[in-house]
C-alpha cells in the first residue's frame, strides 16, 4: 500500500501529466515495480560503443578545442567562440547548460528551441517546464541535483532537424562536457540525443526505458545512461506520458542503488 508521501507525489505527477479522471474501479499501486521492471537494475547493462572519430573539418577542430578544455568554464568559453558550426551564425544565443555542475544527474536533450535561443538556457520553454515537473515528481531539481544540456548548442532555424555535419561539429564538445561534469547517471532525452551518443539505428520508441553504459574518454568508469522521450514529444503525444513515468521510476531506482 502506498505511503502518504508516495501517494502525494504520484497524484502530483498525474496532475502534471494532464490526468483528470480515474477509469479503473479498483485503485492500483502505480509505484510498485512490476516483475518485468524489477530485473532492470540487477541485470548487466548493454554497453554502448565508444564514439568513432569524425574526420570532417568542423568535427576535427571541435575535438582539438574540446580536448584542451580542463574545466566546464573553459569548455563553455570555447563553445561560445567556436565558429565551426553554421548554426551559430543564425542563432541568437549559445545555449550551453543550466543547473548544478557536477550534479549526480545529467540530462542531455536535442537542441534549443525559440525560448531557449532567446534566453540562452536549455529547457526553459513549455517542454522545459514539463521536464521540471517530471524531475520534481522523483525528488530531482535543476537547482539542487540536476545538470542540463543539449547535443546542439545553437537553435536550428525553424527548429528543423539538424544535419549530420552540424551534429558532428558539436559532439566532441558534448563528450568533453560529460567527462568534465562526471555525473553518476545520464538521461538521454529524445531520439536525437540517443542516436548521437549511442550510435544506434533504432528509434526512440524502441530504445526508451533502457539503460546503456557510456564509455567516455577521460573517465575511468562507464556512466549508466537512460533513454526516454523528449518532453516536447510528450506535449504532442500525451498518451505516452505513462511510459515516461515508468522511465523516471527506473531513474529513481537507479539513483537509490548508486
């Protein structure tokens, strides 16, 4: 049976997700792990392959600059002055990160949107507000224990899908970002971040809810990474919110084991 605090958190999650009525005659304990969920933490995590070296000029320059950065502050300065990605010329602001550096949880999304481009911080629009509510439901907060960034540091015009070259020119910075931040756990939010860092061809609907070990240059340990839907997708497809709730319960369980 749910404790009072767990019941309140679950109710708040339902409200944040847009639930406004109950359809079952008998109440169910949605926080109780199912038999299919329980082995997730215990089993060995599938390993993600180390990133391949990209020889394209923008990626090569980014890799050299990223490797020279010895702190998050130095990396941010390098990214802000980087000319090797064409998106920088059309964006209003460089969107580097938000939250608490070296926090245990690092969320990596796809790219800045209009609000993020205007303000200069990731996840500050409607999708960011939803992300904050999702994190808050499991006791996480970007002001206390979460660090947030994106695969791309500049908004693609019209929020279009970034080209392979644009992504490649940013990835060396992202890998160095992870190494310098050294989180305990990474949340890969959305298909673009998932495919870029895992190098897998499956879509996010097939990969979400799974754990992968990320091998990161500069770190002696691998970092467990959880794949999940991007909040902007959930705003367009609210029926998928229950799947994200299960993902975030997995995240909460993983943090309890670390």
